[in-house]
C-alpha cells in the first residue's frame, strides 16, 4: 500500500515527506496505522551508520490495521505501542532478556527484515525500513508480533505512549529493572533529558529518598525537581561527585549515566557508595575512552552495568508503565512536545538544541 513517510536520503540531512509503497504484512507481521511517534536521540545519532535512503522512527504508537498469517497477539482495531525487535530464539530472548537479543543489530539497524528482505520501495527504488522493526516516521508501519504491545487501558492517550517503546522504558527500566533501586536508597542521575527524567520519575515511584539530578540546563533541573528530584545540581557549579557524596551522606547507592560526556561518566562512577551500582545507557562522546580505577570497583564492590531498553520485557513492562501513568504516578506527559509529521525537521532541531525533551510527531 502507498503510505506517506519521512524519508532520510543523507545522513545529517533533512527528512522529506514522500509517498512510498509498504509491503502487506507477511507471516508474523502487523500493519499499524501510526498515530504518533517519538523522536529518540538514536534516530539522529545513528544516521551515519545506516543504509540510505531510509525511514527511521522507533517510538511509534497506533492502531492495528491488518495482521499477517500466524499472528495471535493482536487483531485489527487494537491499540498498540511499538518497541524494539527481538528474535525470540536466542539465549537472551529465551532467558527473558530480549533487550540484549543476539540479533539486535539485524533487527534494529539493518534496514530490512530479519531475513534481509526490504519492507518498502518507491517506484522500484529500494527504501530501507524495518528500523527497530517498525520505521514509524510514517503514516503506517510494518511491525512484528513480537514488538507490538497491546494497550488495553482505553483511558490513556495513545499519541503519548510511543516513547514507552524506547526512551522512557530505557530510563524507567534502568531504575526499576536493571539496577533495581530499592525504597529508601539514593540515586544520582547524570542528564535530565527524557531518559534521565524517566529514571527520576521511576525513582520517586519506587521510593528512593535522595534523588540527585545533574544537568547544565536550568529549566530541565527545575522539571527534574517537579518530577521527584530532591537535589538539582548544575554540573558547572563545582565538583559533581563531591556534591553528590555530601547530598547522599557518603555516596549514592545508584547512579544513572545518560549525559554522554567523559566527565559525566567519571562523575557517575566516582559518586558511588560502597556496593553502589552505576547504569550506563550511552557511551561518552561517541566512544571516547576514559579511565577509572579497578581498585575502586574491587574494594568497594561496585558495579557498572550497561542498560539497553531498560532491561524491559515489553509485554510486561510497558503495560505497567501505562498503569502508573494512568494512576498519576508516572507523569510522562510532562516530557512531551507535539509536532505534526510535516514539522519533523523542527522536532529534530529542537531535540538537538535541547528545546524539546521528548518531541512526538503526530501523523494526522
Ligand atoms: C539505543 C541505545 C544505545 C545504543 C544504540 C541503540 N537504543 C535505542 O535508542
Ligand atoms: Zn531510542
């Protein structure tokens, strides 16, 4: 079928709205009429390593329009959030850790289906898609049964929910699943963007009693406090690790690094208490190396752990977050700024400039 999609033809270039032809759903696939799609930093940062032209977008929500053979999870008319793809058969998937699926590179970043076939074309020209098994910067997306999550609560606005499929589940899941923050504990969060703020909301939810937000943006620090941070530090105002150690009475039980600078990584690790755990959701300055002390980890029994997609089992975790939102305990709407699809380039620019925390594109 012909759909309208935001096509990227040059890394770092503009998205153009074009008509492309999307395959009908094959076995195990789900065609979704996209209602809205969040913009994640990965949509921007990954462009240089993707095949082009491509349709990006991996935080889509929408309504099932059709299903292929052998799909039982959803039927046409169901409201869904789309999330990351996973194979279901590798050791990680079988052990209940699909965010570390062994086939994640192919499923998220190859530009095609798991078997290598393309999902879309334009007058015979191949258009790469299947980004995170969805490519939701479009009016319609082709997902797989494994990466659609049914939304059963009809009282929540579907247009808000797409970012639960990536950025928001990453921050909340880092705190609730990966590091398993405990009630009464302390957490330091480097970076008050969508991932960091989701971590802060989750920390309040679970009962962390000291929650330190660190950023260089005054308005984000204010929002962090409204969402649950007990302390908000401007990273430019002096030694961050020292200030966290004094706010937490000797060191943070947990840290979440989302800012992506060598300094913020160094601070996130060095602010930890004995047996503290630091979750990292990004890499510093596009892979820059930095030093930390093995002795400090060893003698303090500290852990540094990589976090992908908040260690989420999406069919379990995303409905939980939706219920927390519905109950007013996870106010993710505070992060959202909406744009129509034809303003996608403004949404991206505002995200890069730090003006929009979580841009969400509406398709209609
Ligand atoms: C990202 C997380 C960092 C590595 C690349 C993929 N996931 C989603 O945006
Ligand atoms: Zn993402």
